[in-house]
C-alpha cells in the first residue's frame, strides 16, 4: 500500500478545510482545498458525492461564476444534464486517486496551478487564476490530455460554457 502512504502524507501538507480558509488564500491553497475531499477518500464509494461545480464556483471569477450559474439554471430548467456531465475537478465520474502533486506559477495578477495525478489513468489539470479585488479567483480550468492529437485537447471549462451559454448562440432556452 505505498500509494496510500503518499496520499496520507499529501493530506498532512494540506491547509485547513475550505470553509476555514483566509480570504486571501493563495492559488495553491485553493486548489489543495478542492482536492482534499478526494484525497480523504481516494477510492470513491458509490454513495459519495462531491459537487465539483459548487466547489469551483466558490472560488470563481465573476465571469466564470455566471457561466457555471447558467449551466445550473439549464439543469434545473431541463431537469437533466446540460454542458457538464462529469466531475470537473478529477476529469471523471468515479475516482481512485494516486500520485497527487501540484505545481504553481504566478506572474503579476495571474497564476496557474497544475494538478497531476492518476485517476484510472494520468490526469493533468491547469487551474488559471486572476487576482480580482485583492483575491485570487479561478478564471478557467483546463484539462490537458497526454494525447495531443485528441479532438478535445485541451478542454477548457470556460470555453465550453461560453460556447454553450453565449447570448448569441443559446442552445438551451
């Protein structure tokens, strides 16, 4: 069980729960908090549900928050799935996480935190941040693929939602 040991060590390095975060959290601390529930239970149980959209929205720029709200409104209106049919934090529906690690880069009022882990295959997600009103907020989540020729490489949360809910091209009324 060496993988479990590395997950446990990763958890020791994580900051307090998301609700206990200081208002001026760093991008890295925000992304660590997003992954905490998955690392606490690295092997998903069928009755375990985490609302990844709500988790990201709590830390989203106003523009991204509006897009996430539009998708939630669509789900409520249609009583079904709209643009997002998977967990955007783990790039999947179920999880069995191992090898979790983060890299952070900042330049001025922008930052990127890249999460790398295995979840039934390698995953690489880049969280793009913008400093807004003195706070770091997520402006996009980009899922990178190992296979650069894949049709959905890379996949952008913001681009996907903009294409779906842009006022000039509404698909769900």
